[in-house]
C-alpha cells in the first residue's frame, strides 16, 4: 500500500528540523556526556505543586476546564503581574491559560497574522520563533543584533527592518540563547517605535523570574495596549512537562486567541493547572533557592569560560551563557561537534539561533556545579588551554 502521493504542506516542508534536537539526539547515544545542551531546569517540580496535582487527580480533576483555564489560576497570574510590575490585565477576558508558552505564541501569531504579514524577529533567538511565524502564514524577518553591544534590542537596527507589511516584533527577554535581559530604556524606545508604526509587540517573558541583576522589566509596562505577554511555569517552577503557560493581551486579541484555542486545544491540562496554581501560592521559596543556585553557577561558569579566552559577558537572566569561541578559529558547529566527540561535552552551536549567533555556542548551566567545573576542565583540554 502506498500513502497518497499528494504534496504535503509546502510551508511545513520548508522548515528544517531543530538544530538543537540533532545535537541532543547524538549526545544521547554516547556514554559519560556532560550535557550543557538542553534548556530545561535540573530541579524537580516543587513538591507542593506535585502533591496538589496528586490530590487533584484523586478528587477528579481529570475533566476539561473552561477554555480560558481555571479562573482562580488566571486571577493568581493577573494579580501577580499587578503586584510585581504594576501591569493590570483582567482575569476574565485578557488572560488565557495555554499548554505552555509554545501554544500561547502559536495562538498569538495565528490570531494576528494574515498571509504575507511580516514579523520582525531579532536574532539570535529561540529556535521556534521563525517557524511559528511561518506556520501562521506570516513572513519572519530576521534582524541581526550586535554581539558587541550585548545583543541589545537596538531600536535603530529594528527600525531599519520595518516595512509597510510589518505587523509585529517578536522577542524574548531574558533571552534564550544569550541570557541577555533588555533594559527598561530600550524597551521604552521599542514601545515608541511600535507606536509610531502601529505594531504589536510579542514579548516572551518565560524567564521573568530567573533574573540576576534586579527585577525583570516587562514589555507591557511601556506599551500595554499593543503587548502580548507570554509567560509560563516551565522554567521558573521547573514544570516543563506539565505544559502550562499563559498569554495576556488586550481583550479583542485575547478573545480571538480563545477562539482558536477552543477549537484546537480546548484547555490546558486540568491537573497541571491545579499544580501551577499551588506553585504560585506556595513555591516562592523553592523558586528563590533555584535562582540562588543558578546565580552561583552562572558566575562560576561565565568566569571560567572568560579565563579560557572564550569571552563571556555575565548574562542577566535565564540559565544560558553564550560565549564567543572566535579565539579558537573554529566555526560554532566545528566547536560543538569537536567538543562533543573528543571531550563529551554537549553545547549548542550559536548559528542554530540565527546567523548572528555564529562564533558563539550556547551552554545551559541548568546542571550541577561539579559537572560545570568538570565541563570547564574538558573545554580547557579541548581548546588546548
Ligand atoms: N520560549 C522560550 C524563550 C524558551 O526558551 C522555551 C523553551 O525552551 C519556550 C518558550 C517553550 O516554553 P513552554 O515549555 O512553556 O512551551
């Protein structure tokens, strides 16, 4: 029997598989690898959240919730955004619980874009941004940020890419892969640019609690009327497998996102929403302990790389460093491949995140300190330092 010979979706076929996955799969076939490759917390989900989910399952939280998600969870999220940042969304119709930030991003793009609409995607950036724009019928317009300017969202660089078809700018702060956290002044300037050209700002703030130089600055402080705030539980609360996130946006857009969600996902997993609510209520100390630990690793690892001549600005957020490997004369793919096969340390080549990531590699420090120390020794041996 043969499958139908009709063509598959051209849009989907044109998107290459994720470069991270390729490396991860290779590393998994090898013994004794220290993986700095995955963007996933190495802590367990706080026990109070797991216990709440167990209890919820025992008491029947196995059904759909409302399409928008449990109202109590939406209220906890919108109250928290108001308390921490002074940003006010209505829980009833401006906040939607999604299956991770991934779904929130997909919904926002599908609700916003018409075929041919352009979305500016400053890079290096999270690998899903450009494919998701394309899946939604839009045209991703990558814009290279300057590594020598700490990958700042420089409004001059972004402004130069705006055309009459530009609909939105999509970015993350703190950033995956660079760990850079954008300043309030740059976000203010970006808001002014968006107002001038009537653009939406899709702001991925999944790492908002993982900041090390003071409190995170959300985009919505500067432009609430045109910001789509994407947030979630995967990273801050070590809940990647639970699949819970949220998207907050002005009501007309939020309503359209709910419309897609009610026909596609229906709701985020019920028991996971209960766990997320409990995490928000009772796991703040766990989060603080995780952040303190990441902070120690971040300082040790970026200093260690710097001392090896792999220039590494100390990142302001997330759990990634993005050192320059230019001093080795290798491309980022050669470096990552050589390091994995010769010294069994998995990192991700920077060009996977966009051409301006070339000359860098992404290392995740969501790995215990002794392993990071050992990784530094292996990297030193690899580059002959
Ligand atoms: N956004 C960024 C910047 C990420 O790094 C990731 C995961 O690595 C995601 C979104 C996906 O998040 P979620 O697990 O909430 O779907």
